[in-house]
C-alpha cells in the first residue's frame, strides 16, 4: 500500500474494531445464554447486545480512526473491546 492510500491510515483502527467485535460477540453469546429466559428471550437478548456492540463499534471507530497510531497488542485489543461496551461514556466524554 502506498503512503497516500487512505486505507493505511485506518488499517489499525479497523483491525482493532473487527477483533473487538468478534470478542464482544462471544461475550454477548455467553451473557445471552446465561439469562434465565426461554430460547426466544435469550435470542432477543443476544440480538440486543449485538446491536449495542455494533453501534459501539461504529462510534469508537469514528472517534479513533484518525488518531490511532500504536500497533495492535493484546492490551490494545482489550482496550478496544472494553471501549465497545463503554461507548456511551466515551461519546458523552467527547462532548
């Protein structure tokens, strides 16, 4: 990729968000499966959690896409994952 390619600027944040979404998907499945509901209730809970996580992925990516320069490390992946779950606080802190 050349240095003027816009993908080079967003490659790290995009990779971080995608990895965090996969981890969050597994966490949402564990939470949804542990709820004392019938199958339909657990499925709706999982769907709601995934909508929340995907909305968080969009918000966090938009906030961090321009300034992310550090390489992906396990600590950074954990930070991205926690950010997906805490995105309303990040959005309010931004204002």
